[in-house]
């Protein structure tokens, strides 16, 4: 009897052990997962930052492999268009939100992450306006990881050399034009611009349209109660043509790339540059010595235009985010949450890569006057306009960039440029 009971006990223990082993095996041997991730942070320290986050995440999730593809901005946009047309989006990829992303979603190329985003993760974003650009109609397809403002960066030493007060940069358009002429008279190139890639130049036209027409003009053109041939847009082209007539830009600007224009500014070869929040790092990165202009860097908001309908504090800008492809595995969302933790946002801000968008990061720029100025512009804007070439559908955004370049080149009048944009808008937005 004892032997019989002992055999029963041993059998039960063996079965329990087998059951436990099988259960643990299911838990521990998770199926391998690969995340294909595309971004445009080509600069070494920035690429290393993203690689570090990927390594940290996969260390905690050994069943996950993250394949990173790094592409320069223009090459990224071209290649992304190709894979989207083929219906094969990356799992996670750089995005600026707006109608470009919404168009991808309308074509079934994006994953709706609203169920995972809702609640604590969604509430952690301090820049809710930025988050909204990654969603529509109650769905979300990605999140921002940095958000800032476009403004005029300037070289304080060159201002002083020309006899301009570096502590009182131009506040109005007339003052700005006068400063341009003063710099030219002193033998200093006033403005660095890389119009070879077109998008940097569109900042000028959009800001002028924003100052002249305000939010109402853009919304009317967008919802088709108005037109891109309305007065503020034509007038913006004329203001830009008048500026171009002063020959204020760096030599060969129509062919310069964005990195080359950052290098011109970072080398101290031009006094100003209209650019986004990445400029402090980029002008150093692309300068000959890798240091840029250092403490001579200043920042001021785009000048006000007397009589314009726009508020002088309205801001053009935006930031970067990551969007989730339609077939992305669930682990992609866990990694995206990891990217937007306060700890990882602070780490990015410390290398001048990120303007944080989540709570718990408020003090990171306490000792950085330039970034504080950018935050003040971003947070104080009564109207915040995302870049036209990202907010508008891709075809219209391209039409904007192409038309603005014709104004810089002097191959089209302001009226003709506005008409070209309207032709595309009438087809795409009606």
C-alpha cells in the first residue's frame, strides 16, 4: 500500500512538473519579432541616441529585433513614397503628421493606435496640438517626439560687426529689410538658405502669408471657402520677391542643400537663417570645425508686418514624430511608448536633439536661452501653423514648394505662383 501511494505521489509530482515546464516554456519562448524602423537622424550623436534606445529596449525584450534604416531627409521622403505606393509601409517611420499622414491612413497604410494611446500615455503629452496632427476622426497613427518653432537664428558677432544691435534684432518687416541692407553694405551675406531642397524656402512664403492673412486666410483656402490666389498669398509672394531682389542670400542658394546652408551659417559666412528648432545642433554639426558659432548664436521671432491680419506671435513650426505602419507588430507600440518617456526625452534634449513634448521634462532647458526662446514662441502662439508641405496633401505641399522656388528664381510672378498652388488645391481639396 505504501509503495502504491508513493507511486501515485511521484506520478502527480511528475505531471505537475511537466505542466509547469510547459507553461514556463510558453511564456519564455516568445516568438521572434522584427520591427523595421526608419528615421532621418543622420548626425552621429543623434543616430547613436536612437541606437541606444533600440539597444536598451531589445535588452529588456530579447525576442525583439529592431532593424534601423537611416536616410537623409530628401532621400527618406522619396523612398517612403515608393514603399507606400507599393503598399508596404515600414513598421515605424519618421512623420510630421498632417494631411500627408492622413492620406496614408485613408489608403489603409497606417495602424490605428488609439486603443493603446488612450489614457495615461495620451495624457502625458504637453503639446496636445502636436499630438492631434497624428490623428483624425478619433483615430491616431503616431505620436510626436519633439515639437518646436521656426524662427530666425542670427550671428550676434556679425550683427555687431555691421553696426546692428545684437540685443535688439528686427521686430518688424521694415526693420528686417533695413537690417538686410545694413549687412550687405558691411560686406556680410545677410541670409543663408538651402533652396536646393525647396522646403527651407517655403518657410519664408508661409510665414509671410501667416503674418499677412492669419489663420483665417489659410483655413479658408484649405476648406475651399477661399483660395490660395486670395490676396494674402499673392501678397506674400510679392514680399518674398522684394526680399529676393535685394540679393540677400548666400551664393548659389538655389542649388544649396539644407546641410550645406547650415554649414554656411555655422561657419559664420551668413548673418541669419530661417530654420526650425534643430538649427542650433545642425549649424554646429555641418560647420567646418564641428562647433558652429557657439555663444554668438541668437534667435528672434519672424518679424511682424504692419497692417497684416495675422498676430505677430503666430508661429510656423512643428516637429518630428513616429508613425506606425498598418502591419506593425504590437511590440512597435511598446517601443514607441519607451521613446516618449520623460527619461528618454530628457536624454535627447541634453544633446540638443529634442524639444520635449511630455510631462516631467520642464526644467531640461533651464540654462539654455536659445531653447527657452523657442519654447516661449511655441507655447505663446495664438495660432500654430504646421509646415504647409506637411499639413497639406502631398501633391499640394509639393506644389507649394515648387511654386515658391519659382519666386526665388524669378521665373514666375507672385500671381503665377499662387495660381499654380491653387490649381493643385482645387483638384486635391475639393
